[in-house]
C-alpha cells in the first residue's frame, strides 16, 4: 500500500503543546508501522485495551470487532491478505491534532484479492493517544464500496 501524508498546517512545538506534540509523534510512528506492515511495532503502539470502532460487516473479512493491541495490529495483516498490495492506495489530506486526539482524513482505494473488484472512498480516522499508546481507533469509511467489492 502506498500513502501520502500532506498535513495542511504544522504547528511548532511549544511548552503549552506537549500533549499534542506527543500525540503527533505517536501517530506518525503508527502511520510508518502501518505502511511497513510492521505488526510487532503496531502492537507496541496500541494500548492493552483499545476503544476500536469500525462498522462491522460480515461480508468483509478484515472488518470485525477488536479490543486488544494484538487484535488491532492484526487488522493490517488481514487487510493485506485480502487485498492486492499493488492496487492499494491511501492518502492523508488532513492531519489535525488537539491534545491527545488526532484526526486524519483522506482517501483509500484497493482491490479485493478474491473477487478482483475495487473499492474507494473517503475516510476519517480518529485516534486518541494516552501515555504514548493508542487508546482509541475509530475509522469511518465508505463501507458500502468495500462490502460490494467483497461480494461475488
């Protein structure tokens, strides 16, 4: 999967913004590990228990409830196993940070390996970082497009 990160604004570090800078640093590490498919590093970045939200869809094998760091990190491997890496793309158009919360918005596209069908659409990802680990991962995406691509 390829990804581009082009944040709209960058705020220099100041003593009043340590939580935001720490959050930004963890999210950057998350993005790097996710692009590299580094499940071990992702497991380290997720908290022991994560508030995970991604609309469950029985037609999509990689979309299911998750709670633990290992389960959350495994989502990247499961996605890679069910999609064609050369035909997967993600771009981050907006990267906002406010204290312990980060919101990334962009576009994602891919092709499901089993069907050869493609999906695409916008996404928004809300992450919360506490004590250097991701405690919330709420992903909003075009789930209809993904489900249709998984259908026979």
